C-alpha cells in the first residue's frame, strides 16, 4: 500500500510517501527556520501563511521525487493535531481537497503518534521485539512518556509539567545569545567544552513526569553570574569558553534526566524496548547516552525523521488502516488533540 502523508503542525511543510508503513519512497521538508529565527521563536501567523505558499509545491515535489503519479497513491494521511491551529488548518484543508478531488481515502493522524512510527521506517529490527514498548517523545512542544501496548494502544505515563525539552533548549539558547532553534545551537557549542558547572537535575521523584523550568532558571542565574563577572573583570577572552561550559552543563543535565527516567520506568513497566522520537531526538548526546545506558533495545529514527516530516504521518496511517481505524470523508483540525 502506497501512502502519502502531510504534516503542517508547526513550521515545517512536510510531505512524505511510504510503502506498507516501512519503506521510504519520498520525503520533502520545506523549513521556515530563516523566517522565524529573526524572532527567536515560531510566529504562528507567519507559519500558517508560509504553509499556504509551500504546500502545493511540496506535494508536487514529493510525487515527482517518488516517480509515481496519483493513480499509484492508495491512501492519504494528514496531521490533524495537536499543533498550531492556523498551521493545521492549511494541511488538513489541503488534504481534504486532495481526497475529495482524487477520490483517495483520508486518515487523520495524531502528530505525536506519527513521531513514534518514524521508528518503523526502513528499520526491520524493530519488528523483532514485542509490545509493550516505551516511547519518549521529545520536541519543542511536547515531552511525553508513553507506554505503547500495541498498535493504536497507548498509555500516557508522564509528561512535562512546564516547558517541553525543546522549548527549554530554545530558551536556554536565547539566554546565552545563541541562534534559533536552540537545540542544535546548544549542542554545537556544548561540543566545544569538556568541562561542567555544578548543575541541578530535576528528577521529579515519585512521579513519571518531567520538569525543565527549574533547570532553565538555573542556567539563567549561572549565566548572569559567570558572564557578568567576566565583563566586570574585563576577561572577555574567557567569554566563549564560559558560554560553551554553561551549555555543556545544561545539555548533560537534561540528557541525564531524560535517559535515566525513561530507562527506569521502562524496566518497571516490563517493556521490551524503547523508542526515542521527536525533534530533540536528533540530539547526538541524548541518542548516545540512551543507547549506551539502556539494557533494553533502543530504536531511534535517522535525524531527518526525528524532526517533523510527512513520512512518519504516512507510516502511521498505514498501521491505522491495518488496525481498521476508520477513514474520514472530511477532517477538521484539533489543535489540542491528545493521546
């Protein structure tokens, strides 16, 4: 079965084509980073307008890259939530139009569930383990710990009580005068340091939840203290060294909490494996620490499939159809859609 998936939940206009939920045929991602970096964060109105400009060409490009035509497409999938309302409207309405005009069935997909199924693309090994599987979804808008008991069978165990991991990275980068998005910028400068400041780790003991606001505040206080002292003492040669050290401290603390809690809860829940997904899953340190520390198999999509993409939506659509999830004649966006 050949499925085309559309993803417009935030600022990427993404279209992917996948065969049988596992084989990647085409993956087109139109980014808006240059537009939003000027503001240090996503501007919803700008994002939705840019989706309107990009979506038609993204669909055409994906089809051209696949060397298929519309008669080869068996099913459409589109993210219908959660996400930015204006961005979702563009993708959902475009998918509704395609479905109606071409007579191709359409399925609405939860954006977070899509991230989980990115691990099934071009990865035969994941079929070697059985359920339950623990899923850590870490992105700019979400940090969720979900026990996957089967296809389309999820149990939300924990989530962030304040900032999502990606959001915390963005805010930390802004404090340190780095660019947007913050995750890649923090990782880049942290890699230049092998030293750390003493930094708090918020384990939220007694719960399966996460909290990153305290770590963000600790970074701001540390930056104010250390960087202001350099200015006052005219030691500007040490400025870059100190920024790198602060970034390294922040990143390592966040990675340790994410990895340790995920592994501990996975073992407690008798899971057979762990899936790491979402934009923050592209962080090399998090990928390495989770793999190296876990006694369970860990599955992580390639970095290009960690950030928002249409291929993961196409993959998820296949498994929904296989599990007999109903198709829709007309979808509406659900910005606050939950598990």
